[in-house]
C-alpha cells in the first residue's frame, strides 16, 4: 500500500516533547507575571529616588525571559530527539525483522533483552508468530511435496498401463481395466482425503450438537464386516459424550480411528475397544486395539501426513493413503480438542480424543430466551 510521505514517529515525539516544555515555560512566566508584577506599582519613589517599579522589572525581566524560553525550546528539541530515538530503538528492530519476514526470511528472531515492557512484549509476540509461521510453512511445503509424490504415483502407473496396452494389443483387456480402476480409485481416495484434511485445517464448518457415543455405534456397525473378516472383536462401551461440531467431520474422525485400529490389529482374534464418556465439561473418545508393539519414537510420527508407520501391519486389501491419523488430528484441532496416542505395553495403541462438551439443552434454551428478551 503506497502512502504519502509524512512525519516520522521520532520527529512527532520530538515536537511533542519540545512543545510541552515550551508551553510549561510559558505558563510559568505567565504565573510570574500575574502574581508578581501586579503587586509592583507602576511608578513610585523610594530612597534616593529609586525603587522597584513595573516598568523597570518588565524591561529587566523581559529579555531574560525571552532567552529562557528560547533555551527551553532548543533544549526540548534536542532532548526530545535523543529521548525519542532511545525509546523507539526497539521498534526499529521489530520493523527490520518484519521487513525480513516480508521478504521470505522466517528464521530471523528479535530476542530483545531487558525487562518486560510494551516493546519487549511486542517483540516476544512477534518472535512467537515467526516461529509458528516458519513451522507452518515448513509443514505445508513438506505436505505439498509428499502430496505431489503420492498423486504422481497412480498417474505414472496409469500411463504405464496405457503404454503397455498400446504396444501390446493382445493384452487382456479386462485385466487392464481392473488395474486402471484400482489405480484411479486410489487416486480419487487420496484427493478426497487431501480435501478433507484441508477443510479440517480451515475450520470452516457449521456446528451442531453431536453425541460421540451414537457416532461410535454407527461407525462400529458399518465396520463390523471388516472386523469379522479379520476375526477382530469390536466392543463399544461408555455413555453419552455430547460435543458441538461438524457431524460429518466427527464421523470421519471416528471412522478413521476405528478403521486404523481394525486394520493394524495383529494377530487374529484381537480386540478393538471404543469407549465414550463425559466429565468436567469434556467429552472423551478412546479407541484401544491389540496389535504389535510400537516403538515410542514411532508414535509421534503417526499423525504426520503420509506417515504410515513402517512397523505397523497393513495389507493390500487396505493400503491406505497415509492420511488417516493426520485427518483425525486436523479435525480434533478444528474442534478445539486434544489428541493423544499412547502405545500399550503388551502391543497395540490407545488413541484418546478430548473435545469440549456441548452445553446442556436446558442451559442453551435459557440463554436463547434471555437473548430474546
């Protein structure tokens, strides 16, 4: 945004300091004039024919007062300029850091030393913002690179299959169509997962009252055939856990958690336990599964995009796109909640989701009635 040139903050402060000092001096002289000279007679004779009078004091005091006022003005300008420069020096450092950030350098930090004041508070807030921006930009760049790689793979496979079919017309057509269908289905699933992840990160959705216990029951009923094929026991327990959010996104969150718990369960005859509860104004969802032991250093990476976990067992039937827990984390954050992953000592994983509880219906109705009045 282009602006017309104007006075700098330092010059404005300097003029303010000097003007204040000049006005203070003028008021002091006015006080002297009003309360001193008015008690001196205009013309009187004393001893030897000489006595203080108003005319003599004016001509004696006037030049000295003018010199004092000039000195106050110069002193105010010089002192104000130096003081303003010293006071605004931290602001200059913050401005330089902002220019560097605007140029694309997010690694610079101000790290202003000294005791807490307004400028240092602003500096600390700016450093925190730069740190978050740098982390967010790095994550977005990594995500974009991984997404490009993941999307390029099915497209490259499709092109290879088409090239082979063009060079070998005798190749089984049904087999080619089936493989192309599988590859395109994977690409579509990945694209939809990326869109859902982006939607969750933006947090642009309509909030409604959602009971996580009902969502968990619906999800487990849907995934029951998958669990039965793998000889996995699904167990849904707990009570109502109401929260406010997007029913569609929360359904996807629970689906991803339960589906991952089923798919990564080993050996056969394992169990997946889904429990919901509410206490202290918080709704909690826990999904626990049996399975192989997970290294503690591997667990924090499971919520990163395209991190499938090398030690987690997956099959060709459900290869996934590596975004399941990343989508869960995004949805939880968009709803103002918290996500925690803890490996079980005997193998498997416990995933806990804390979401803000929805207000009671009676409280909501009373608030609406109060607002209407």
